[in-house]
C-alpha cells in the first residue's frame, strides 16, 4: 500500500460480483461483494442481488460506500433476521477491515436447523470475514471530493455533469432551496468539473 492512502477497495469491475458460500447446519450463506462508490451504487448493488435471489428468505447487507478509514457512508440491514444478528455484525467486520467502497450482501437459504441468535451472529460475521479473506483488492483511484450546493432548478444539471465526468455523487442532502451534493471525481477531471459547476448559480461549501 502506498503512502498516499491507508485503505483498499475491491479489485472488481463495474457490475462485477465476487462471491463465496458457507454452509452452516444445512443453511446456505451466500456472500456477494461489489465495488460501490457512494450510497447510490451500494443500494443499486443490493437491489441487483435481491433480483438474483428473489426466493431467498433473507438478503442481509452491510456497506461502507466511502473511504475505508471513515464511517460517513455506512449502512446495514437484518432483512427479517432477529434484530442485531446480521446487518450490524456484518458492518462491524467491514468497518474494521480497512476496505472501503464496498457492499456485502449475505443471502441465506434456511436449512431447517435453528442456529439461535449467537449462531446467527457468528454465521453472518464469518460469511463476511471469509469473503474478505478471498477478495482481490487494489488501491483506490486518486480522487477529489467536491461539495456543491445547488438550487432546485440546477439539481438535474449537477447530476448530468456528474455522469459526463465519470463522477460519483456520494450523498444528497435536500433542503427547502435545493440540494447539497458531495461528489467524488478522478483528480484528472476535477478541474474540468469544477469549471462546469461554476457556470451554475450554486456555491461550494
């Protein structure tokens, strides 16, 4: 790892899924991992896995969609498992892994044998630990973060510019007058994007 970054990201292409499966007391725990930059990509990945396994009883998830050493863009869900037995244990593993821009969905097919709350916690934690042990990693791209407050009439323009410059909107904070964006973009294209944003009537925060 270089001196410029202290975290890693999944070495996966856009749309690529890395997968590992555990069988515990006849229950199948299928861990699917995606490289997700921002909350929107994390949610899109989760929905993709749900569509792939629509018959599963549970598609529990955890994500850290930002830098691996920060917790600004994290989330999780038990998806019907007893409260605190899936999403939070998965997230605890993720935030201590040093890996960022990542979403993990653990799909469970019940095998007929109850695991108990402690058994479920261990199963979901182990699912994430094992898939992370096997996951190929790389250093993150050299990126810049922009914070821009846009008026209501400019929101769609900011979103179009983000797509044009290959940027990722990591968060949207809607207000009465518009939206506060956090945007990450490759440093080589950051200046071009900033010039385009400056033509709008918003402001940097």
